[in-house]
């Protein structure tokens, strides 16, 4: 007898459906900061939750393609970069097909590969991935903060600068957390390996 998937799958689907509602989209896309720092990570989380319940046959096929977690983490990093650009954030508000691309690519090409690849990745691969994400937060945050003109048609300069400041703060916090883990280790130690 086949068992139903556990709560994580339904949680991922439910999260995706809630984020797709007009009310949630309207609220989260009203601010550049909410779109990038709340909506997009939650879409990735929906894919992450779904990944835990993929059939074993699919996992085996993906594992042969993703040795050491490198392919999946690289895919997640490459797909996440365009969604940080002002042009795509604007286009997601104006063009339904871009919004659809956001709602499918973030869960399926970022969240899902992260969930599958992270356990396979070694310490060095994880470190390179995390440091690149931190560096990207610094680069994009600096760009949004110092740009003299409005980069997004749908968002004002002050919203753009708030997002820039938030990305820089997140970059600093992530750097401090990573530095502390390198210097003093993690209380669960082996759980990170």
C-alpha cells in the first residue's frame, strides 16, 4: 500500500499556493525589499520542502548528475543571480510570463537543487557557495545603495536604498556567523559535514 507524502511536501505546496494568491503577491511585491528578501526566499523554501519527497528513482538520477553537490549548487547560484537584477524584478510585476518564470524557477531551480545538493557537498564546496552568496549580497547591496538614479520603474529610490542597506547588513551578519563557525566550530559539529 502506498503511503502519502509527509507534511513537508504538503507544506511546500501550500506555501507555494499561498504565495501565488493575489493578496500575497500584492503585499510582497509592493516593496522591493519584501519581494527580494521575503517572497523570493519563501519560494525557494517551497522547493526545498518539496525536494524531501521526491521519489527515490528521481533522486538516483539526479544524484548521478550531481556528484559532490557541485552541479545543483551551481545551478541554484546561476538561477538566483538574474532575480536580483532590477529589470527582472520590474518585469515580474508587468509581464505575467515573467511572474510565472519566477514562481517556477525559484522553487524548482533554486530550492529543490539546494535541498538535494547541500547534503552531498563537501565542506569546501559549501564554503565556496556560501562565500559567493555573501559576496553577491555585498555587490548587489552596494549597487542598490549608491546608484544615483532609480533602477526600478516600479520602486522608488528610497526603497532601492533600503534594500541595498538590508543586503549589506545581511552580508555582514552572514560573514560574522561564518567566521564564528570557522573559529569556534558549531555546537553540533558533525551535522555541518
